[in-house]
């Protein structure tokens, strides 16, 4: 039921935006690129709609990126030979997939091939993804255990050997709905028949039910500063 409601939310949001932009006389720009932030990295695909003789740009963006908790710190247990680094208290690796509606407003005038400058804001639903984070645990008298950390293990740090292969847990994904918001500054310029976009801003991902990454931590709000580069073609 929860997954169905999430899918319905994404579809409704996308459908509303398509209806809105189709009602306008617009030029369409298709773009894609990568982004790096203080808590992860990802990719995006964007369909932009610019009204004729307007300084306002509207767009719909599909994106996916990893989400790291601000308190994550990788450590090594030097009691063992060639230990694998791990994060104490981490129970899930986080990420998110979402769809945004973005509004940009051009700053000042534009002449010739000089860059265009925009201020913008984005908002939309995000689907948080959690993959269990496993570690190797040394329990005296028994073979090493591959387990997820719990509250009791936080006091047994010396017995945690390290993390295991990252693919462990891919079949055990869980999901949680949230909302995404960001404020940004966009620079756009053209050369060789291609438009380039460089966007920088601050974003907030909020999960009411929590994106449970770390034990004993706030797992609801994730704030980051990001930079994003992409290019587009116009049709």
C-alpha cells in the first residue's frame, strides 16, 4: 500500500507538470548531467520549458543521488590485519530518486554569447532508498558473523573487523517517502551548437518517517551544498 501511494504521488506530480507546460507556448530544452554534493553524488535528466520572450524558465527534473549522513566517519580496527574501513553505527546506505518542478528567473539582460545568469528554486517528492549496511563481527569461539550493527555493538567497537562487499544487501532494499527542496544559482552559456549549464545551490531532503542511516542520529533532515554540470540540445 505504501509503495502504491508513493508511485501514485510521483505520477500525479509528473502529470500535473506536463499539463501545465503543454498549456504554454514554449521552446523545449532536453538536458542531462552529473552533480556532486557535500553528502553524495548523482545524475539528472531535465526537460526545460521557456516561454517566448520571457525571462522565466520552467523545468521538470528526474534525478537520483546517494545520501550520506553528516556524522558518518570511516574508521579502521587496527587490531586485525588489513582491516576494511567501516562506519560505526551505520545500519543503512542511503540514496534517493525524485522528480522536481523548477522555476528559474533570469538576472539582468543578455547580450550576444555572454552567459545567462538565473536564480531558481525546486520542489518535489523524493523516494528514499535504504540498503542494509553489513559488517564483519568477531564473536569469540564462533566463526566471524556478517551482521547489521545494533545499539549493543556500539560498545563493542574492538570486535568489529570491518565492512563487507557493498553488494551485500542489494536484495533487501527498503523505501520511504520524502520531499525535496533547493535554492540555486544557474549559469548557462552556449558554444559549438551546445548549451552548457552549471548550477550551484543548497538542497534539503526531508523524510517524515526517517531515512535510517545511523544509530542515535537525526535521520529525517539532510542538508547539503551541491554543484551540478550538464549540457543540452534544443528542439
